[in-house]
């Protein structure tokens, strides 16, 4: 029994040593290992409907212009982001990543099952510069402009 514990301990030491070497070789640990990002914080602003393929499309899909009525909030923690797109009809939660140059990419699912409609994946992309995020949210029917400040 004691021999098994010693083997596990040795294996853990080897694994930790390997991880330390790997981190040194790639230039350090990723941001998710506790390093603070220069983009970290809360960003607030507006999401405005830019283009729509139609006000009511097959399957109950419609573009929602009410997003501009609500203050929108995006939180960046490490290299991760979370954005809740608030609207009258339906809120959508986006999650994604922030790269070291401030480029943002993420996605959220717009579920429409309660009306018998189509579920859509909406994509988020943009860039954080000078404590401001500028980007777009889009799917195959709708496109929104996103402008948020830290």
C-alpha cells in the first residue's frame, strides 16, 4: 500500500516539473492561471440593431431593436468575457475569449423553443482598445453594433 502512494507522489512531482518546463518554454502560464489582464473589468454601453433581413422571418425569428433601451454590461476576467445582451423579448448570454492584443470573439445561443421557432447562434467579435470595446453581434438574419466603455 505504501509503495503505491510513493509511486503516485513521484508521478505528481514529474507532472509538476513537466508543467513548469512547458510554461517556461511557451513564455509563461496562460492568463487563466491567475495573471491579471490589462483588459480586465466591467464595460457598459449600448447594443444597437444595425441591419435586419426582415421584421418577422420564417420560424419565428425576428431582429430585436429594443436592445438600445437597456444598459448592456460585459465583464472581462483574465482572458474570458461574459456579456448579457438585454432586450424586451429575450436576453442572450455570450461567453468568449479576449486575446493579448484585445481581439474578442464569442457566441451566445438565442433559444426560441417557447414559440416553436428556430434556435440561432449569435456571434460576437470586436476589439478592446483604450478602455473601450467596439464590435458586432450577428447571426444569419440580424446584425448589431456594440459600443461599451470601461
